């Protein structure tokens, strides 16, 4: 009987430790580990934004999935990846300088890290401009990631 209780306690501790360890990864490491943000991570590296998204934050990143990037014609995406300044502008348009969980999201305009405004609506699910939020509240050590289905352009 005691062995069974010990097993349950150990399993609970391991589950909590695993969950805690996941929250200790920063935005970049969490995006890499997720596996569905390969293009985003490549773009962040190309734009020189890795150190920024590994910094203290907090940040909310509306992260386009690989499928979202696939909607951009290949020639346009390749050109964007080669234009560091334009790429940085597009990527920082996806970042809000605060941690906003889904339950706290309200409709309205929000200023992004690049200084421009995004429009958030909540009447038919959460939308950021024309992008639908498809996964919410991926917590990181320096903020939160919400996956979106479309790359938004400033």
C-alpha cells in the first residue's frame, strides 16, 4: 500500500517538474521545441531577433505556424527573409510588449513592438487583424505564445 502511494506521489512530482521545466524555456526555445514554428524561428534568426526574444520580456507573440508562412508565395517569402529590416518589421508586428493570456484578451487596438497597431477582435473566436488564433496560452519564461494561422503584415 505504501509503495502505491509513493508511486502516485512520485508521478505527481515528476509531472509538476516537467510542466515547470517547460515554462522555464524562453519564447525562442519554446517555439523550437514545439516543432510547428520552424519558419518563424528561421525568420527570427535571419532578422537578428533571437536575443530580443530571449530577453526578460514579458512578451506576447502571435506566432504564425509553418502553415501560415506557407500561404506566402515562395518568391515573396524568400525576398522577405533576405531583407533584414523589412523582416524585423514584420516579425516585431507580431509581438506585444506585455504578457496577455487568452482569458485577458479584449477587443481593440494594441500597440506592437514595432510601434504599429494590431486590431484584436473576440466576437468569433480571437482574431488578430485577419489571422485566427488557433492555439492559446503557450507559457514561456518570458511571456506567452498564441499560434495564428496567417502572417500579419504591418
